[in-house]
């Protein structure tokens, strides 16, 4: 008999809103799906600092569902575009948490137009026996677009140019 292979847990992001408007705030949720016996984790997140500026990191509710935790909310470096070493772990002898949920929230100000990859690094996930958990990382880029007023001004300018051209003919 052969044992069925278990699928790896999935680490992903959910940005709200996406696409985002320049001058707005984006809330990024760091999600874990289908994990078994998660006792602790750490990760870093890189982003384009010409598009986003990180302002805050807060603990998600997933791991706290297993008891008292010790979160480390990372180091924000907007010059290089990194939130480094966000971590959390359960305290005391306890079973890890299984299922899906939110590990952390990161808030960004949108400061430029473009697309930025949100790239995980330094990822480490462990179970209650201090064994590594296999986690697959899904990355989704975040789109930043100009304010709607910018499009309105551009459209008005194009209409004005078209009117001038008609007059010239």
C-alpha cells in the first residue's frame, strides 16, 4: 500500500483594492491555505518602493486561534522596498493550528503608477514538533493606476485638441 501524498499548504496575498489608485491605501492580507499543525512562521515581503510605501504590519487572526502568540511585526524599509522578518509563534506546549486563514496584514500607501510584484523571501513554517512545513508560494502583482481625475483631465485635453484641429481645417 502506498500513502497518499499530501498537498503543500499555500501562502498567498490578497490586496484590497487591486488595482489601487495612486494616493489611496491598500490593505494586503497574507493568507495561508490548507496548512496542517502550524506552530510558527516567518517571512519577508519585497515590493517596488516607487509604487508602494509600507506603513503598518499587524497580526492576523489565524495563529492566535490556537492560543497565546508572540508576534514579530517585521522591519519596514521603504528605501529598498521590503518588510523583513514578519513572524509569529504559539507559546507553550500546544498543538499547531490547521486549516486556512490570515497570518498578517500589511498596509501600504500607493505612491506611484505601475505594477509591483509582491515577492516572499525568508519563508519558514514549522509545526508543533519543530519540523518544517512544505509551503507553496503564490505571488500576485499589485496594479497601481492614476486617479480617475487624471483620466478625466487627459480626456478633456484630447477633446480640446480635436476641437482645435477641426477649427484649423
